[in-house]
C-alpha cells in the first residue's frame, strides 16, 4: 500500500505542467463541455495543480453566459456540472496557454489568423485528432440540433478527452 502511494506521489511530482484551452464558436456548447469533461478526468487523477483547463469562443456572442441549458442538461445526465462563463478568445491567450484545441476548421482558421508567431501556431490542435474509438474529422456544432446532437457531441468529447488526457499524463504534447 505504501509503495502504491509513493509511486503515485512520484508520478504526480514528475507530471509535466500544461495549461489547456478549448475553443469553439460560441463557448456555450462544445468548448465548455470539453473543459468540464477534461477537468473531471484531471481532478480524479489528482492532477489539478499540474493541468489547468479553460475554454473560449471565437465569437463574443454569448460573453458572460453560462453554457447552453441543453448542454448543461445532457452533461448532468452524465454526472458533469458545466458552469464556466463564456468569453471571447484573444491573441494574448497564446501566451497564457500551452495547448489550444479547436473543434472545427472554422475555429482553426480563425485562431491561426490570430497567432502571433509560427512557434505559437504549433500550440493549436484539432480535438477530433484525439478520438480513440469514434471516427469524425471535427466536433459538430450541436446548437441547431436536438437531443441526439448533444449526446453525439458528448460521446465525441468524452472519447477525445480520454485520448488527450492520456497524452498529457504521459507528457507527450
Ligand atoms: P458552440 O455552439 O460553438 O459549440 O458554443 C454554438 C453556440 C451558439 C451559436 C453557434 C454555435 N450561435 O450562433 O449563437
């Protein structure tokens, strides 16, 4: 038992630090859900002081709002409390974060245009590239969909967050 605790403490001490930012269009559906899911994984692994997680939108349409009530409801059905307030992405976020994950090509193009340097561009990843079991080339916007659209987005985000978390835990990014 002592050995297990010591080995876990050693793993945490060696854990590389990351500041992770998820980005979508409105910052009320996909990116706050990804934020809540990854935070849950990080917290359960005891790594909250090593891996910080935030989210933002390429638009400021919903600045200051809680996540969409439909996303909150579907999140609650899986045990999450999505409660971050929407804010717009700024180019200074490139200084504040190590990893920036976008949900679709439109997010990707907008964020890349705001990148201050070629070095900063290397921080931008597509969330769909971390999918383990499901297959998709982007995380679709569920805003105009029904219940199945929100459930599908949560399936994709849980799968991709698992792949992402494994890489963060192993210091692979
Ligand atoms: P999100 O979804 O980008 O996943 O937050 C959307 C939320 C709001 C709008 C579009 C997408 N909107 O047009 O207001």
